């Protein structure tokens, strides 16, 4: 899984699949948060996504319940 964020507060999650000679990113979902995204990281068990914003917020997103 791959996560990326942008300055408008959008976080996009992708499934990565290997195809012959390349990797393909398949969009899964999009999450909107308040604030510009500075960093994203998965928890060690990949059940949560941690999001850091430019204004200092730290948001924990449960990937199983989408909350």
C-alpha cells in the first residue's frame, strides 16, 4: 500500500501491484483532513495511517474502520 498527501489536505491510498516489467498503483480511497499534509506513515501493523500537518497536528486514521 502507498499513501501520499498534498497541501490541500487530501490523502490518497493506493494498492501497488506488480505487472510484467512495471509496478501499477491502483487508487483505493481518498481521505480529507484539515491542514496541509507534511508527512504520512503507516503503523508497524499497517492498520493505522499517521498524518502530520504543517500546522503541527498529528492525526491517526484507522484503515480498517476508515475513521
